[in-house]
């Protein structure tokens, strides 16, 4: 009898934490459906880079299990999804969520990329400063209810060093666009995390 009691205690000690920790890691699934560039600045591949930044930030947040990009793209092609209008209709969001097996659907976009040049001439001095800002939008829809779960806009800005005052899309300026986009996405995901925690 004593052996069985010790064995039972040992089994409980070994398996109960496993069951508890397994339930701790059950995260809701999320599919990043699209990331679009609505800015007037047409920089190459911003949509794809934004999509990768958004997926990476959401994974690192630890709030969701993300669905595989290839699976999402195949499903979206199958139903001829139009990201501009697709998630507006709640019934479509519910249908897409069921099809993908996702609790949440996310879309992101570059709302604006602006370049502001400030010149000063006076007192025998002439200076020129250039600042770039990127505005990002993030929208997450609850695919079970067909309601908007989270919506946010964030801006990241940077002043260019005097040596790079040329605002044409050079390699360095494009790199700045990418970095600002990443910063704005991280801000949005941080805001999402604060909402989920609250």
C-alpha cells in the first residue's frame, strides 16, 4: 500500500505541472492576411517587408500562434480574397477565420510616408533639414464574432543626417523607410499587447 501511495505521489508530481504548463501555452491563432502600401511613395517590396515585420513582431509578442504564410496565401487565392474590402464584411471574416482555423485575422498597411524638408536662410547662413516619417495601420478582426478586436495607427520619424539630404529613393533612404516601418509596427504591437494585458 505504501509503495502505491509513493508511486501515485510521484506520478502526480511529474504529470500535473506538465498539464498546467500545456494549458499555459495554448495561444489563440492569428492569420496575417495582408500588408499593403497605400503611401504615395512607391518603394520596392515594402508590402512584403511590412508583412514580415508584422508577423515577426506578433510572434515575438508571445500573444498568438501565427498560421503559416503559404497556407494563408493558398486559402486567400482559393476564395479570391480582396484585402481592400474583404474584412469589412463580418460574415466574410467569420467564413475566412473558419477556413483558416484562425481566431483572429490581421491586416496592416503603410498609410503614409512623408518627407519634410525645412530650409532656413538668414544671417548669411543657409541650412536644410530633412525628416522622414512613416505611418502604419494595424487592424485585427475577431473571426469568431466578426468584430474589430483592435485597430491602431502609429508613426515613426527620423531626421536625416546632413550627408544624406538627397530625398530620392537611394539605398540609404530605403533602409530608413524599412527601419521606420519596423519601429511603427513594433509600437502598434506594443499597444495591442497593452490592450490584451489590461
